[in-house]
C-alpha cells in the first residue's frame, strides 16, 4: 500500500497509470499537481485527490512515491 502523488499529468499514458492505481489494492493518490490548473482539477477529481502546489507534495512525509507524468 502506497500513498502517492502525481506531478504533472499531461503525458499520454497518464490515464492508464491512473486506472492501474485505482485498480490496485490499497494504493491511494492524495495529491495532484500540474501547471495547468484545469487539467489538475480534472485529474484530481478522477482520483479523489486534492490539487496542491509542488512544495506541498515534496514536503509531505506521508507521500511514499511520486508519479511524474510531464
């Protein structure tokens, strides 16, 4: 079980990564950051995550891994 964050969600494979995480048993996405606010909001809603700034992701000690999809 991992607590994850997405940094950038523009990559063409991002939707399949999100689907795999949602299908996994116990992994959870807490945060989404993207420089495009509308895209960040859309993807965060899909994942049930919060849109935050990059600094929040990098300083949150509860985040186990970051998925970079820029």
